[in-house]
C-alpha cells in the first residue's frame, strides 16, 4: 500500500514538473552549495574584471534581471486589478502599535495571509515595510517576527508580515510546489501593490527585510521592483550558496544558456538604493565581509553610493534574526525610511520588552469565524492548472 501511494506521488510530481517544462531545465538549476567557497571567490573576481563602467554593469544587470523574470516565468503571471479583496479583522491596540490579521488576493483564487502592524498615531503618510520570513514552522507568528514587526510599527511604519506559501495560514498549496519561487515573488509584488495603495502609506518610502528564505524573497523582489527603496536581506546573501529549498532555487533564475550569476549579483541589483546585509559566522554568510561585500562595494561605487551599502557581521553568532541582528536593522531603516527609532525604549541598547507576544491562534487569518473565501483554489494541481504556465 505504501509503495502504491509513493508511486502515485512520484507520478503526480513528474506530471507537474513536465507541465512546467522543469525537467528540461534541471541542468540550469543552481541549488544549495552549488560551488565551493574557493570556487565562488574565484568566480566573483572573474566577474568583477568583466565590467569597468556603470554602462557595463547595467548591461550585465539587465541580463541578470531578465534571467530572473524568464527563469521563474514571472512574465507569465496573470494581469490583476486593484481589488485586493482584503480581509482584515481582530484589530488590537497594543503598546505603541496596532496589530491586525489580514489576507489579500494575490491573483484570483489565491490569497496572501499575514498580519498588519501599524502605528497608533500618524501625523503624515507612513513608510511601509514588507517582512517575509524564513523556513521555520509557523515563523510568521513567532516571537522574532512579531517583535521586529511591532518595533517597526512603533517607529512609525505600516508593516505587512506575510506567510511563505505552505506555511501557517497559507495552505492552498504545499511549500514544495515546483513554482514556489514564482508564487512567493509574485506574492511580494502584490503585498507591495497593496501597501502603496493604502492612503496611510508613503509610496516613496518602502522597505523590505526577511531572514534566510525570507532573505531570498527580499533580494528577488528588490531586484525586480524599484518601488522597494531600502533592502535588508538577513543571513542569506552568499557567493557560493544558492538557497536549499524549492522556493529559493527550484526554478532556473541563476543560469541560462547565455549567462550565469549568483545571489550576490542579484542583491547588487538593489544599487544605488540603500542596502544592509546581515551576516554571521555560523552559516553560508560567514565570508560576507571578505567576499560578498567587496563585489557589492564595487557596484555601488559606480553610482558614488558607497555610503548606502552596509554590513553588520556577527562572527560569533549563527543562523537567525534574533535581537542582536535586529538592532542594526532598526537604525538602518530609521535613517533611510525617515522613521523614529527614538520611540523604542533604549538604555544601553534597544529594549523590545514592550512587545506583547500573541499566541498563534490569535494571529491566524482563517478560522471558523473567518473561513477561507469560497473561490479559493485548493491544492498544487489546481493552482498550476489555473496559471497554465508555459
């Protein structure tokens, strides 16, 4: 019986992959630790020698950007209107911020789920921050995500913390759906669309920050959409590591028949907009000060924008977005989004203890009182059939 179930699963996966033409693209996938650290170092030096001027770099940047768009089939996504069919409930006033449960429609029948944090009082239009998250179960409702989102809101930002596909409320598809990278990138675009449509948001002051797989989401949407004005990828940007999940490297966005790139160059597409890299000594970002940053600095120098690029490296720490890594982010976003970090308690360091950590059940969008919309597409096959990607 187990063998039959396993074989049925393999057949379904094969059909889904074939539908997308993924099988023909396998040789173009760059996944996990695709190179050694030394191989990546040599390649970064080689690429840096192949462009000298801003025009040279922008020509390469366009190739990289088109490689992302074509590789993840972003240009095949359906045209959507301005009706987000927003579902907002459970508005709670906390200590210096408001938190709500929210879902918006990404495309017909597919919903983005999360929480909206915003300041209690705003004298003018607010900056906004997108906060995707990494690969931890129920990460969107974790203490880490709640804390940073609440702090951003108390500083004066409207914050949208949203689920990875397949996590927490986002159960319409599995996380391992072959087009997870596409869905998450398009979801980020739609969160951005929603935020800039709000009357309380300043569309010229939009930031994004996420950790691990959320860092991948951060660099991808920053590369594709100039409405992102400030970018803070956390513990993700690496010269040799390409992301270990289908949602990061399951589609051929790093390589085609005519080009090869990596996450450092994708992150470099942020230039000359402000960017802060958070790195540590316990994962694939261990070399950031020595390998990744020099390349990025060379790109930013083309725009005389070296001051807008920074790195906070924690050599004694490991993978995560804990308090010590959040503190430099508060200062960076405060400076570039015109927030007010002075609203956060501070004494020999930021004090986040004012944040109330709510239980998972309180932050869920869909429950018995608030069911998923009737038009929701359910299952990997239904979503892929609707999108009909070529």
